[in-house]
């Protein structure tokens, strides 16, 4: 599958077992230190036009999209049960995003580029000011911003 320069479709996934970005980063650092690739295995392979390995996986934590990782490759993985699955190989760089509320769901969902939250640039003051991400998420949850 070719890598597109400007993908229009991304993947949205619940981050089960991690309550915050720091927990995810620590877990992934441990996997890399143990010599493992960062591969998230799912049952279904994305097939929609506009999806490519250059798309990103957006993680939902605590009811909010909080971070994304670029998908660098897709792999066919045969499970112990003999069933073929899809492995999203992820770039180790975690990119913080604006916290956007999302309800729980099973599996993964497509996320169009127009619906994807904006990246937060480390150290930069975003339009809304230098509000900490936790405060911004709490205010968004209360529908105050």
C-alpha cells in the first residue's frame, strides 16, 4: 500500500490500560527497550480509500482523544487461533493533541482529517493560551469550552 503525502483518513482507538499519555509513553518505552516493535494488533484491516500507512492512530484516554502516533506500516499477523489479523506498526513519537471528547466504543473507527484534533506543539502557546491539557480536558468535559 503506498504512503500518501497527505492522508485524509486516520484511525481512532481506545487506549485500554493507560489512563494518561505518560503511562502509554512508559509502556511503549519498555516494549522498545525489550527489543519489540510497536505493533498494535486488531481484527480488521483498514480498507477505505484515503487510508495509508502514513495515517495516524489517535488514542482515546479517559473519554478524550489526547495523543496520536503515525502508522508506519500494516502487517498481516496470524494469531495462535489461526485467524489473520492486522498489525498497525506505530512510530514511537507520541504527538499530543487538543483534548476532544469521545464516548467509549469497541474496536477502532475511521477518523477523517477534518474531524481529527489539532496537534499541540510542545512549548508553544496555542490560540486558547497556555492552559494545561488536564484543565482544558476538564473544561471541555463540562462543555465550558
